[in-house]
C-alpha cells in the first residue's frame, strides 16, 4: 500500500508542476524556461504541503488518512492541470504571432 501512496503523490507532483508550465510559457516565452520550471516545482511543493495541512486540520489522524491525502492531492493536481489547459488555450488564441 505504501507504493500506491508514493505513486499517487509522485503523479500528483508531476501533474501539479506541469499545470503552471504551459500557461507561463505562453506568457513569458521559452527564454525564461528555467524560471518557469523552478517556479512550477516550487508551486507543486507548496500545493503538496497546503493540501497536507488542510487534510490534517479537517480529517486529523484517522485510519486511511494517508490514502485519502494521496488521492485528493492527485485529484486537485488533475483539476489544476485542466484549468491550466483552458487558460493556455485562451492565452494562445489572444496571442499575436
């Protein structure tokens, strides 16, 4: 079960980090890709600890809390990625090349 939790958290971190890369690349361009990558990784860690904090406040220490946290972090990350995709499409349509 521990590999399941680690897998969900790892996928959540990747998807959460990717959710900022696409719109920020359209805004700032590929010249600032290092800044965008580091910022998106930082954002993923902030979201990880923020959701962890919220889970401890609302759920506390109960049986199965680790699995609930891992799944909820992945679901929030997927939601942010979908929101990021919609934002990227809007930015791309307004951008003049």
